[in-house]
């Protein structure tokens, strides 16, 4: 079964728009996480950014105390955030680029350029019992580097696919890159997640991508929740993801 990790950053974005610098405010991302889990989400994802523009430190610690499924902390590979992650001990961290120089032309983490530093962080996280995922474009050199780093997961960046969605030829091209990327990652022993820019329409096309374990989806779910409520928005996304057969048409 394809799992859904709900990214709750944008709940915090809305809170910060009014309550930045205050000890509490609404809407509360911790309450959002509870509703997502009750609606069937398999995990909760949040990103503690260096500028704390949405999720702040107290959220991450509170989520660690309350999340009953799996807590995925997205983070840059910087000493400050690594130290916080080692204190929080999420189930998994997903290392993402935060500064321009860490980003490939396709928007994922440039693992090739940062292999030693990422290997060191991967080792420290694993030693603390935390799994490691790397957010990368479906680009063979990056996937191979992720395997050399020793990551347990890659999260394939679906942003280019999402942007190309309106153009059938480009959509095919980007989908094929995801299919080939997932195959290569699987062959190299990596488990495969995907995310960024996924919504209720384009997510159905990812049924063609093999070996997917989990999708991390935020913006479209939080946006729909404004009109339908969060539990319904999560259930609708689970419905759109249901029936995933690992990329094999017709397989049960
Ligand atoms: N995965 C990663 C690594 C991300 O950085 C993000 C965006 O924060 C997402 C998934 C979710 O993207 P979206 O909000 O577009 O669904």
C-alpha cells in the first residue's frame, strides 16, 4: 500500500502570518497532525527551516511527543539543525537543500557535490536510530551518490513533473524520468519516496512509478482543507492514491 505523509508546514505558515514571535497561536500544527493521523495518514512531515518561517522549534518537540505514526523531519544539513534533529529524534529525517549552492539545476539536493558531509550526517543520524532520506531529482548520478552516502531512502522530487503536467509530451518525459529513477534507486537498495507539487489530479499518474513507499504531500491537502476540513482532505488524497500496484498496470 502506498503511504501518505502529510506535510503540515502550511498550517504553521498561516499561524505565523498572525502570531509570529508569540508563544502560541492558531491554527496549531500539532492539532492538525492529530487530525491527519485520525483520518488515516501514515506519517507527518514538517520542515524546520533555518529562518523558522513556518514550523518553529517548539512545534517539532511537541510533534515528537504527540505523533503516533511516523514523524519525518525535513532539514538542511547544517550544524544547528542537525543538533536539533539529534535531540528530537524523529523516525526519519529527509535532507533537503536550503541554499542555492546546495541545489542541482533540477531542484533537488546536490548529493554528488556534498557526498562527504552528507555521509557524515547520515552516519550520525543512523547511530541515533534515525533513518535518512535524501530529497533528489530523479537524476542517475544523484541516485548513485545517495546510495554511496548510505541513505535508507531517496525522496524523488516531483516538482518538474507537476510543472509539466499540462503539457502531455513533457509530462510523459518527466514521468519516465521518475519511473527510471525509481527503478535505479530500487536496484541500488534504496527505498523510494516522492513528493513536491503533488495534488488530487496529478497524483493519479504516479501509479505508473514503481517501488514507491510513501508520498509526502502538503500544499494541496492544506488548501483543500480550507473548504472541506482537514480530515476530509486527507481521506480524499488517500482515495486518489488507493489501488497503487507498484507501477504494474492491472496487478492487484
Ligand atoms: N517533500 C519535500 C522534500 C518538500 O520539501 C516538500 C515541500 O515542503 C514536500 C514534499 C511537499 O510539497 P507540497 O507542499 O508541494 O505538497
